[in-house]
């Protein structure tokens, strides 16, 4: 069985327990944060095991890559401290089970993966950006990153399924996998590494691909001259170095990204998983805070990276006067493939 590469010595020597100090769902002073992480490092009980809202944030806050979030998830499972009611946890495990029903296109050395999110496949199946590669696509549980189960402290499911998913890609003989789901790229690069699981292909971040294609298609871009805010998904905490790619894409598209309080490290959950883990009241409050923060900027659009965030928050940001749009559709808009009115 795969073991987490967590080093308690690094926490003992750590000058500042940023992991818990920065947590937006638990308030702690320096002393308490240090005490709690040290308890976790010794495998002891901590209130963190009851209160963590699974936002992935501490993975980003830890400057030493010591994987505090995965440690919390591991300890929760070991102690039977599950985050959501059992039917919900089981429902997620069941509905993401591999059933031999994956959709596999005319796969070449480079493949587009739409994970288990149909809207990603739809977005990538039309338009010039993906024209040379859209037929080489896979979709289904067989190719889905199992990171969602960390939210339910089911690390055993993650460790069982991730090697199977990687093996399914290996059997296709692909060399590069363009991950249309932010979380797939985070899983293949960060989570797999945290457990020493070898990835038999080169994972490609879809925004890197978008940027490359937009550079090639530059003469066809009509700058959009709009303002926007961004809903950063939890999985992006595992790949913070990729935040700059979004900014570079928006520059090319003529989109001005407006600053807001809840961006970067202070990003808030869209409320989807939070509703299952933290309850309705907390999810409503976080969504209210997040949307008010967006609306205060007066931005025209709210850009989504993860379709699940868009599904959860899209209609609510629209009610607040911002137009919800996925980054891929925004690129298509600048290329004249969809109109601003359509969106
Ligand atoms: S998890 Fe990281 S930030 Fe937290 S105490 Fe350990 S080394 Fe420091
Ligand atoms: S995952 Fe988020 S809620 Fe949980 S301890 Fe880390 S920062 Fe706090």
C-alpha cells in the first residue's frame, strides 16, 4: 500500500505553522496552531480532525511541501472521523466507480482527458483551439482523478484507484495527457508524488495548452475589453505555480482581472463540497461572502476554471450581476466562436 511522504521532523523544526495559521475555516493563534500540528505529527488527536473543511489550503500554505492536508485526511480515515454523512460518502464512491464504460476516442500519443465531467468534453469538442486533437479524447471513471475522495477522508479509495487510472492511461500508450480538469493535473503532479506513485506519461496543464494555442491563433483574437474576477478551485492549491498562466491568457484576450479580497491564498470554496462537509449554514455564509467580494469589484464576468465550481456558483454569481463563464469559453469568445450575448 502507498504511504504518504510526510516528515514529522520538518514540522518540529518549522519556524511558523503557516499551514494552520492561514486556515480560513479555523481561527488559531501561533501557539495553538503549532500545538495542533505537532499533535498531528505525533499521530495524536487534534480538533483539526473534527473541524477541517477540506479546502486543500494548507497544502499551499506549507512552504516545505510537507503535505499537512493529506496527513489530516489519512488520520481521519484511520480514526473513522469521516467528514460527511455516510450515504453521501458512499454515493461519491459508487458513482465514480469504474464500470468499463469509458468513452475513448481515436487516441493518439497526445490525449485530451475530460475526467468525469461531460461539460469539459463538450467544450473541447468544438472550436479551433482543440481542432487538431479533439478526436483524441477520453472520458469516464476509468480516467477520473480520484482526488475528490480526499474530501471524505477516503484515502484508501484514492490510493486504490489512482494507480488503476494511471494504468488505464498507460494501456492506451499515450505519451502526453492534456488534463482539462484542474484537479487531474494537480493529482498527477502533486498527489501522486506525495505518495511516490509513478505517472507513466507527461501530464499537461490545459491552461498551458490554451496559452500555446492562443499564441498560435493570435491574429484571430479580438480583444474582449472586459473586466473579470476569478473563482479559484480547491485543486489549484496543489499547483499554485500555475496561477500565472491564467493571467497570461487573460492578457492575450484583453480581459482585465480585478483584484479582490478572496483571491490567491485567500480564495474561498465554491460551496459545493463545503455544503456536504460543513453543512448548509456554513456553505451559504461562505458563498454569500465570496459573491459579495466579487460583486464589490463591479466586474463584468466571473471566470471559472473548474466546471463543478461553475455548476455550484454560476447561477448565484449571475444573480449578483456577473456573467459566469469557463476560461475555455472565454477563449472561444475572443476567437469569435461564441458571442458575448450567447454567454
Ligand atoms: S505542515 Fe508545513 S507549515 Fe505546517 S508546521 Fe509542518 S512544515 Fe510548518
Ligand atoms: S484543508 Fe483547509 S480547512 Fe482543512 S486544515 Fe487545511 S486550510 Fe484548514
